[in-house]
C-alpha cells in the first residue's frame, strides 16, 4: 500500500504520521514505499509498521514519531540497540537497521558467512543480534553451545538475556534460545525461562515463540508450573483452537505434573465434544487419554461417550474414539465395541468409522472375533459344517 509523502511527513493508510521522516529518507522521498502491519519482536501481539525502502526495511512501533524522537530507554528495552530488519537483505541474508547508521551487515557475520574459523564467541557476543537473527549465524552459535560445556552456554546466555523475547519470536533466533535452555545449567536455564513470564500466552500463539515455550516446559517444568497456570487459565480453548498454541497445551499435559494441569482438564471437559470434533482439539483429547489420571479422563470423556456414535464417524472425532479403544479403561472399550457391533455394516463401510472398527479389532481383546461374527451375521452367512465342507 503506497504511503503518501507530504512536506516531510509520511502518512500511512491508517493516518499514522512520522513527523521528521525526511531526516531518515531524504534520498527516497520520490520513490514508492509500502506499508504492512507486522508483529513486534519484543511484544508479539503489539502492532508495528514496516516501511520498505531500497536499502532494506526497518520496523517502528505503531504511533512512534521517528527514530530520532524515540526515548532511548524504550528503544534499548525492546531492541537492544537494533531495528531488526524483516526481510532478506544483502546476499539473501538477514540484516539489521541500526539507529542512524542505515542498513549494515556486521563484519563478524560476514566472516561467519565466509566460514572463517578464527571467529570467536567473544566477537559474536559483541554483535549478538546481528548474528543470532541470521540463518548461518544462529547455526554457528547453536553449534558452539552444543559442542561446549555448561560454561559456554552460560557465557552465551549472559549476552542473550536482554534479547530473549526478541530472539524467541524469530525464525532463527528461537534456535539459539532453545539451545541455551537445553545446554545451560538448571539455574541458568530457569533464569532464562523467567524472561518469558508475562508473555507466555502471546508466545504460545506465535509460530516461533510456541516452540520456545514447549522447550521451556520440557526442560524447566517446575519453574513454569505457576506461570503457565496463571497466564493460560481461561484461555485453554482458544489456545487449542490456535494452530500454534495447541502444541503448548499438549506439551503441558505431557510434561507438567497432573496437579498443574487440572485447569486444562477442567476447561476441556466443559467443551469436550466440540474439541473432540476440532482439528487440533482431538489431539489434546489424545494427550489426556495418554497422560491424565483415570478420574480426569472420566470427567473429560463423560460427554464424549454420550456422543460416541456421531464422533465415531467424524473426520477428527474418530481419532479420539480410536484413542479411547487404545488407552481407555475396559468399561470404555466395551462401550465403544458394543456401539460398533450395533451397526457393523454402517460403521464398517464409513470412511472414518471404518478406522475405528480396525482399531477395535487390533487392540481390544476378543473384539476381532466379535466383529467377524457381526459382519457374517449382517450378511446373512451361516457358518455350519456343510458350508466349510463345501
């Protein structure tokens, strides 16, 4: 969408103005630029604007007048001295828009691109955001962290700590954060994870941030028990509906103590049938069947079992019913098998429920013979001696 340039004031389609834009773009005022809403690297849900110019883009929070008018404390808090570029820059690499310096690539990053073996970790930490937001640079850091000891991880952690949120929501930066969580000492990893507190919900819904949260839950479950309950309570269903946050909910069920996931079980049970039919919700039901206590499973499946007939034929619900056959109690298994036998012709010939019939035959003791007898009875066959002798 073109931005109108009027007397040194850039006006976006929503009326946002940058009063001294000419000081930054004197050479580009006559060229077409464009505007797009984006996601803040520091606060995933905060809207920002991207303005593309020939040398590369920079990102500015909505409503901020200009770089020169920006408060230094705010600037350092959110970007640590960097405007992080949102596109592939020179040579297809990721670059940064540094304050009042224009589009640049760090010499250290260039040396990494050139496979310079003399690059040191100390040099990289001096320009960490340049390196960590680049594909090759992030891989370089992760390799050193993986090959080194805890001291190496803690050394990198010291430089990365002010930028954890910005790294967590970046395609390559998240790899650095997850490597540090995995390799650092427990105390250091817990300290890093604590930087995520207050942002867990937004990060869980972010395509890259959700992976960091999952990794944190897996490696620092005790540290996250309280914050997870506090920040996700009341948002479980909306998280399950999210293409990204549903994996966080699944990881909570898998890795956190059962007492810490009671709020998830409760909120799922309130909309159990709806979630069983949902593309992502059926996965959460499966994790509950695998990891929750018997009492929790019963509370979640109470309504599901009353709706097992339609769920058996549902595109996603059939996976929940299959999991009931595999992980449910013998009473639940028997109830499902009886449902299948009541109309074996219909269930056995249906696109989705036929998978449930196969699962019952495979995992429920004695179900195979019962299904075969029901199929033969349905077809009017008679298994007498004369039939076999012929």
